[in-house]
């Protein structure tokens, strides 16, 4: 009986969290004048549009928001590809190799992702402007490459690789680069997926940094374009909700696709 009660309670809590997202999805399929018609009296029409339309999404695709979404995808995917290579190499050095000051260096890595990025965004933006990296893809991508949390996740997973396997490979004449590419990387697919998701979400939801660096329309990212939809005198709530759904659904689909690898990585992180 208690198990059924807990299941019912968990279901109700899940529905409570899902209702705002369902209402936003429903509102994105309505015309601007219909969005707030069914709020005062709650009914099935509050969550189900009577005359659904894709006009809001069509307007987004033909405007600046479509270009902003493409920019966000470019920045996020390049960050994942280059950031995984850098983070995996750093994690390999901090786990497989032994050198003086290794513990202190790892402490700095841990400290780097404990400090909020927004705290250093303004002085870092000033430095990037001095380097002429404003309104460039390089300026948007570079701060996300060496992410401390991704390095931490990969290092903890690399520590679980058997030392005997590495020693046997070294005896057979395999160099450290070969150990890294032929042993560590193939065995660490779940951790690489987890670190890649971390890098992707960090770039996808970034707001302060693109606001400081990507100020022109050609390099505007999704969150900035969504914020710019709020006009000075009028707001098209239909397009605003549609843009919010697009920014939510893309990372959600990616997370659902790689959920199994992500949970496997979390379950095995730190085991040795």
C-alpha cells in the first residue's frame, strides 16, 4: 500500500513540474490573442489549443531567431568536439601520469568550476575585445573549451582503468599517446558522453557571455534572440513561447538520446 502511495505521490509531483511546460507548448500553438483566454477558468482548453497553428514557429524560422538557433548549434557542437579532446587529454594527464604538483593542479581544476562563470565574464570580455575576438565564433567558443567539470568527470572515470592493462601496453611498446587513444578513450565512452553533454548544456544555455561578446545579429545566440523578442511597447507571446519550446526541446532530445550513457557514467564515476 505504501509503495502505491509513493508512486501516486511521485506521479502527481511529476505532473506538477510538467504542467508549466505543457501550457507553454500549448500557448506556442495559439495565436497571440488566444493565449490568455482560458487562464481565469481552468479547463481542458487551458492545456489543449482549440485551433492549433504552427504560425509562430514559421515566423521564427524566417526571422533572426532561426539564424540564432543555427549559431547556437554551431557554437555548442564545436565546443563539444574540441572541448572533449582538450578535457580528455587533461584528465588523462591528471590520472595516468605522475608528476610533481599534480594534486595542486587538480585542486585548481576543481576550483575553476566552483567559481561562477558570470563572476569573471566582464573582465574576460574586456580581454577578448583587446584581442579583437568580439562578434566572432572563436570568441563565443573559447571560454567553453576547458571546462573544469568535464575534466573532473573524465579524470574520475579514467582512474577506474586497470593499471595492469596500462602497464602491459607499455611493456608491449605502446607510447602514452597510444595508451590514451587505444585504451582510455575506447573504454570511456559513457564518461565522454557525460562530459560532452556538460559542455553542450553549458554553451546552449549561456546568456551573459554571448550578450557581452556576440552583440551583432550575425553572431547572436538563441537565448539572446529570445530575450530580444520582448519589444518596448508590445510582446508577441505566441512567438515568445515558441522560441522557449525550441530552446528547450533541442537539448531535451539530445539528453534523452544519450540518457543511458549519462546514467552509466554517473553510476561508475569514482569507482576503482
